């Protein structure tokens, strides 16, 4: 096996420096605008960004806020659920989904996900509904929508609010069985997103936003995110101080202009990996739901065992290919959430995914030489060396 042990050029999991270098003059100009206007909180760039992102997402109302976790908290606050109400959420997600629920004194109700798409299992959601259920939070994990047809049906049937945690699938679209097409995050009562630097649309710091098609809810959310203020020094509600900095909004306006082309570049990387790896035994490439587009926040393989996963990761590392496990511990087994009383074995799909998934580098600036090398290194792991070699 003549596999070189070093890549053609260093491979990074994420290459924000290269991505920003390509648009540096525009980022510099945005910074100069903010310095000149000197309105660092709630400056005009924030509203301009909100309108432009809303237009990008099919005329949704966009309410910027401090980060994606605050966005989830604000979304829940806008529902005014009774204390102790239950909120159904996935066992396989980033912890922020459960954290926003718990911090408000609401009760996270964990349910399992579907192995193929990593999305909430609609049947498990329905089985978890009780008279105390106030909301369902669906996470469009890794960039593809969960089963929104069935999840929206369950939410409607039981009159429960559907919140979409869309931190990872900005710009993804979903085609309902009736033909209606919607952007991820604009289907539920309210959607949330994050501009954490590594997300598909990342700020140069923290940032987040709420998405809704309801103008009145947008107004309410805007007030909640700004100290519950209806006009200056008049506080109708107990709110948060959670605002997107003017500087981040100005930088995000620049980056939003490139989001579509960066998404296309990610999809091209994914298509390359698909073709190069689909015939590899003992490895599953990301499944596609034909109803959803996939914006590939992550390109996540599923291995056949925990041992295979860990050995593949070591093999990749040895050959200069970074990879990450998103996520190694399911929600219900995190120490902070032991008070909920869940035990190992309760959500077998999520638990198995935590031990068998592995995400490969997927960013818009990977070269074809790097991609060929990565695929070659992955395939070499599964080739049993002949005794004479
Ligand atoms: C990143 C992320 C969040 C949190 O966003 P922050 O801006 O870091 O607070 C929430 N949910 C999911 C699924 C995420 O990936």
C-alpha cells in the first residue's frame, strides 16, 4: 500500500482564515462602516442584516440575538409555558437544546432519533406526549431537516408548539408531501439559529437569531431579547439582554452574500465523499432524505462498531486527517441531566450513534487533492494488508 503519510497540504477541520482571506476587503469595509457609525449596540447594520437574512429564508421575520442558545431560550420564553411544562427534544444533539429548556424551569423530555438521518423520531415523539407537553424542539442535525411532515402532524394533532433548532441547517429547504416548500427554521412556530464562527454562516464571535413567519411573535421576541422593553425604559416583560453586536451584523451581511456559494461548495465536497466512500464496507455515508436539501454542516460517517470508529479516527490522525465525534455523549447521560432520571439503554439509537459516528473535514476551501487524499486514507483503513506485503 503506497499511501503517503502526509497530506498534499495541511488539512484543517475548519479553515476560517482562508475563507475570510478571500473576502478580506469586504470585511475590512464593514468594520470601517461600524467604526464610522459608532452605534455598536442596535446600530443600523443589525436591522439591515435581519432583513437580508429574512429575504434569503423566504421572507421570514428575523430577530437577531446574542447566540444560538439564547435564541432557544427566547423561543421558549415566547411560548409562556406553565412552570414545569415538558419539552420534548432529541437524545442526540448539542447540549444547548436541553440547556435552554432546563434553565427556564421547564422539563426536558428526551426521545430517541432515527439512525439514518440523525433526526427526531416522530413515533417516539408522539409516544412521549402528555397533557403537560408544551413544546417539541426538533434539531436539523448536521445540515439536513428531520421528518418535518410527521413532526408537524404530531405537533398539530396535540396542539403543541414546534420549535426548530436550526443552528446547523441554515438555508436548507424541505418539501412537504403536499408540495409546499419551506426553509428550515421557518416551519415551526419559531426557529432558531446560531452564528457561532464554525457554523455555515458564522460571525467573528458569538451571534444568533430567531426566525418566524408571524410578525407579532417577531415583535414580542425582539422585545424579549432587549430587556422586555416596549419603548425605552418601559419594560412590559422580564426579558434578556441578548443582542447581536452591530459589528457582527455588519460582518454577517458580507458573509451572507457568500452563503449560497459556500453551501454549494460543501455539497460538492459531500458528493465527492459519497462517490469515493459509498462502496466501502462497514461504513455508512450520510443518508439523504429526498424531501430535504442538505447543507452539510457536517459530513458524518456511521461505523459498524465503537472499536472501528475509534481505530479509524486514530488512523486518520496518523495520516494528518482531522476528524471529530459529534457527539460522544447523549443528552440523557450527561452528568448535569441525571436529575431527569434516565438510564443507559433507554435511547439505543442515540447511544449507538455516540459511539459510532465520525465527522470528516467539510469546508468550502478543501482542494480536490486534499479530498482525494482523505478518501484514500479512509479506504486504506478498510483494506486488509496481504500477509506478503
Ligand atoms: C451551535 C448550536 C447551538 C448553540 O449555538 P450557540 O450560538 O453556540 O449558543 C444550539 N444547537 C445546536 C444544534 C448547535 O449546533
